[in-house]
C-alpha cells in the first residue's frame, strides 16, 4: 500500500518537474516540454491504474492552485482555457497507455516497439481526441479546424512516444522489480 | 513558495473558499448561457472590476496570468474576422477570458490550506472513509514536498551532463531522472511503513 502511494505521489512530482525544467531540447533543438512524456511514462512504468492516479493527483494539485503545468501555469483558470481538453485527456491517456503496455507485452514482441505503440495510442491518439474536442468546445469551431490547428504539435508528441518506449525499456532493465508492483 | 496565491491582501482574501468556489461554478453556467455581444462584454468588464477592487497592482498581476491565452485570442479573432462573424468571435473570446480570469481570481485569493480543507470537507460529505482521505492528504503533501526536490536533482543532473559534454543536455536525462523518482518512492515508502503504522 505505502509503495503504491509513494510511487503515485513521486510520479506526480516527476510529471511536474519534467514540465518545469525548461531545458529539455528534443530533436532539432526544438524546446518542447517533457510534461506529456511524463504522462506517457506514468502509464508505461506504473501501469494503467496507478499511472492514471498519478496524473489525477498532479491535476488535482494544479486545480488547487499550484503552478505545476509546463511554463509554471496552474490554478482553476487553466480548466477554462482552450487547452482544457488535453488536461482532461491526460489521465485517460496514462490509463490507455498503461493498459496497452501490459496487454501487448503479454502478447509478445519487442518491448521497445510494443511500449512505443502503447504510448502512441494513449499519448497521441487518445490525448489528441480529448484535446481537439476540448479546443472545439471552448473556441466554438469545427472539429476539422481544431484538428488542423492542434495537428502542429503531433510530430513532437510522436517523438516523445518513441522516447517513452526506449526510456521504459531502460528503466525496467535497471529496476526489474517495478513490474511486479 | 510553490503557490499562485497573491501576497497582496485584497477584500477577496477574506471571503471563505466555499462561497468563492460556488460563485465560480454559478458564473460558469451563466457565462455559457449568454450568447449576445454586449451582455458578455459587460460580464468581462464585471470580472475586471472585481480585480480592480483589489487594487491596481493586483489587477496587473491578474492580467499577467492571462498572458498564456493571448495567442488563442488572436487566432480566434482573426478566424472570425476572416469568416465575417466577428461578433461571435468577440463573444467567444470575452467568455473565455472572463472565465479564466474569474477562476484565476479564486486561485489568487485562496490559500492552499483553505482549498485542501474544502476538498476534505467535500470528501467527508461524500462519505469517503477517513482512511482514504488520509491517504490523499499524505499523497498531496508528498507531491508538494518532492516537486522542488526532484527539480533540484534534475538541475544537478543537467550540470553533471554539461561538465562532461559540449552538447546540451537532452532527453537522455529523463532516464536517470525517472530512476531517481522511483528510488525516492521506495525509500519514502519504507520510511512511511516504519513510522506511520500503516496507511
């Protein structure tokens, strides 16, 4: 019990720290926040339930007024803004990523590949579905137009899904007892 | 301190958290119900007046917190001007800005502890067992305590990288960073088990 609780809490803190440390340059020197990478890793490393709980705990503290979102944003205001769909989608993305990671790992195949695909499904497909619906609702425009605007950020998140695959493999090699939970 | 609560005392700091949150909820419903330009602009002006009641410096602080939505405001207005429905665009932008600003106002004038007390009260009303509420409280405390700790460790990792490489630290740091968090979780779990008598 204690271990699950501290894993969830420390991972929530990790997601926050990944968003607040600015200097993570991804491919081509484009500075992208690593926060959504943290959401994917919560799913791939902690599993569906604990991963989603870690993200929910993180969002709970954001709502309470801690400036933990990338760029030091936070408070109730972010839940009324145009990117609210992504926030709502974060825990679902972590859950789907965690579920797919475990399911596809059992089915066999190279772990890097299955984990990357799981992160793509949860952290890109599911997350953008929520993000686009949220943007369309707040800004009152069509889904197609919203998708076109949000599509700009997809390549960065695809890169993060691939990184999530490699990082997960490396973490599990270093701490093999993590899966046993 | 890791918080968005404003140091400048305003009359809104004195209002209890519960009524402020309920008022925010009510305003959200009303704002989405309004479809006409003038009433919506009046609402936005009303929110601005709430900020000004806290003083000019406080209002400026609040305006700075709206900066992240400015790019979206520009895109929406340009889009609606282009499609010839500028009035509709103004309503959408005014509603979004007013809601974000109002929610920020609650955050800026309510201490974290008061928010937590409200949440705990609400969970008690929902008849969530005391054990579950205590676990939530411990988890919240851990995140607040460990976010700065992890950030400090992240900075140390980045420095160690710079000392050894001419290239900038990149995604490779995420691996040791994640391991740090996982190992800290193990140690804290042991400490909690030893001292708390079980959560």
